[in-house]
C-alpha cells in the first residue's frame, strides 16, 4: 500500500520505519530535516506533492490540536478513496470530523512511546484499533501490531477516551503532583529516585501531548476519584488507625494484583 505520513516526529518517524517493510512510504513534515531523516520513506516537500504520490492511506501523526487542520490541508491533494488514519492518544473531536466528511478512516492508538517504551522490543505492549474503522485500513495496523507482538484491543471512540482517563490521566496526575512537591534539598531513597525518574520522563514529553491527555473530557471525574482517595488517606493518617490502615493496604494490594 502507498502510505503518506504527515508529521515526522517520534511516532511518525517510527511508523514510517516499521511500515516501510511492507508498504511504500512518503513523509511530509513542516520541519524538512525531520522528514528527510525518516528511515525507509520518500520525502515530500509539501502537501501538494501528495497528488503525485497518490496515497492509498494518509496517516496523520501531528499533535492532536493540529490533526483536523492537517487533514484539511491535505484534502485537496488526495483521492476520495484515500483512507484517513490517525494515531491520536485522545480522540476527542476526530470521530466527528470523520463523520462530517464521510471519508474512509482508520483510527488507532499505539499505547507506548519513545519515552518509556523500548521501541525496538515492543512485545507485550498494547494497541487499540477503534471500532468503525475501515476494514482494509484496520488490517494494515492489525497485521503490523501482531507482527510486533502487541496485544490489540477494539474499543468505541467513547470507550477509548474513558479508558485513557483511567490509564493515562491517573499516572500522569500522580507524577505531576509528585514533581510539584519535590524539594531540591531532598535526599532520595530508592523509591523516591524511581518516582523521580518516571516524572522526569513524563515531563520530557511535549507540552501539548501532556495537555491533551489532561484535557480529555473524562479526566476530571478520574481526578476527583484521586482526590477522594487522598482525603481518605489523610483521615487514616490523622487518626493513626492501624486497623483501618491495614484494611486500606490490603485493598490496594488486591487492586494492583
């Protein structure tokens, strides 16, 4: 399949590399140097060159706030049968855009990234393919994910964003609050050092990505659960209630398996 990729950042370049094994890939990025560095891909100088490449799929790997705009800029240069694809971590308004234009689409979310995942050894990592995706487009990603040893899940758009509030907002918030409470004079023990490493890794991500996760419409209810648990923990600590603390710890052990 001829696949054009818009955005040659960390994930866009990674997809260019892994998809090039079985597909013809072309990449466009506003930063031409990033596009030239994408391994296994032809470089496009701008959206207009999409017409000459004639992609059968257009993979949008730009940041969430620019996703729809990137699709719109490419629209005049691609055929009606071209499958639109996105890898956004929060789907938000994207499904509404697909419905509005009536295009074939495939929406997926590789639930790993360069910061914490070993991009060369992804076995046992997870990926999501959204329900309603075009069968041909979905098969391209499903085949890739299976080849890489990933677990593939199928969710509706709403189920996906609810799940992301649980699986991303919760650890993001914990790490951000941890970082907010750090003191430069602290003498780190092993546990502290591990948490700091996670927080540093998280904060190395793009600000827009962090904001997109936190601005998910389902994030606030999840954060309210966190604050409620913190209030209960404060109650246990204030009362120095060892029996209540033990019940609390036992419940947490069951939660983490």
